[in-house]
């Protein structure tokens, strides 16, 4: 599948040029492709024919020239068939159009006078949303053709009307009709509104979480300041306790020194007194334990005139 179909018609060998790029579909269509229609955003393609339709997800454009897959000549693309069993067996596809208000919906005009709306954004694959009748359903055939086709009463083409909820339908006899699409645009806007409301609720929840986080951070900051203050007070108490221990050690040393000095003084006095007593006892009459010692002219204490008799 060539990305520049308009140039391929004018220049058949254009795809062989170095600048040409080809789409290699992972699931190529098994029917004859008659037309290719792109979505409004340019991110998807729909290749369809009378017996089927294939949806193609285009890769991102990147690189200097803005080409697919940085300008590789062959680009692999994810593709999926659209309601393959029904479209292959029930009637023919007349026209495929992308929904004007939704990037995830596509409209398919069938030969049985119905327009089928598909949701292609589901993970499980495209799913039929609704079938919109645009006229009588053909039943009888004449010479191999439906009678309504012969009379020109079947829809052969359609296009969405801009900024409305209606389709402009072209019949085989050249008559133009308008058909309501069951307010698809309003449904899309309603979904967008619900999505906006959900986004607003999530934003409010995020704002609430942000406020809670700020409150929690402020609380943590206050608690951390309290912890720092308590740590500072604890350091002051430790410094004061160390100072008290130093003072207690100094006082203990001073008391020990005083006791030592007093002990030395007392020992010195006792030594002097014992020395004096020893020297005094060696004199005559100086030893009070010696009863036979006699001293002439001895006197009693506080009675110097008393003299003890000889007999």
C-alpha cells in the first residue's frame, strides 16, 4: 500500500523512488481494495472494498523530514479487519466515512440500506454500536439485482453534515436525503462532558492530596523542629551534667586533700607528743610506772607544802 496514492496514479514508478514509503500491514486484507480513507487526525486509515474493510494504525512521524519510522522505505503497521464475517457475507460495502465528532468511530454504508456504526477503540477489537436504517431493506431480486437497486431507491453514498447530528445521503436515483444519526454528536459531547467531569473530580482529588501532603509536610516540619529543639536541650543537659561531674570530681579531690592534710597534722602532733613523752620518761622520776623511784623534795600537784612521811 503506497502512502502517496495521488502521485502513484500520475507516476506509476513513484513508489520506487528513494523518498517513497510503503505500508506493510501485519494483517493484510483478503479482498480487493477499492478505496482508502484517512481519519481527521491522520493517525488511522481504512482500506475497503465491496467485501470488507481493514483498519490501519499509522506509526508516529519523526526525524528531520517528518516521515513514518524515520523515513524507512517499508513501514510495518498494525491492522485489523472490521466485522470480517458480516461484511464478507452480507451484502456489499458502498461507502466508509469516519465519524465527524469521534476519532474512535467509523460509519459503513451497506447495500441493504443501513449505515453501521462501529467503535474501533476497544481493546477487544472493533464492535458494532448500532445499525441505522436509511430506507427500505431490499429483499427481492430481478435479473440478479435487487429491485430497489434497479429503481434507484438504495443509498449509494453519504457524507456527514458539519456541526450537525445528521447525514446527507445520496440515493441511486440522484435524490438527496438527510438522516438523523441518533444524536451521535451529542452522545460524543456527553461522553466528553463525563470525561471532563471525571477529570475534574480527579483534579480535585489530586488537589486534596496535595493539600494533605502540604499539611503533612508542615506537621513533619514542626515535629522535626521539636526534635531538633529537644536534641539541643539534651545536649545542654549533657554539657551541664559533664560540668557537674567535673565539679564533683574537683570537690572530691579537694576533700581528699583536706582529709590528707588533717591526717598528716594529727599524725605529726601525735608523733611529737609520743617523742616528748618518751624523752620525759627517761628522766629520773619522769616514769610514773616506776614505783620504786624516789625523788627528793618531791611535791604533789597543787600542794607544794605537803610532804609524805618516811615511815
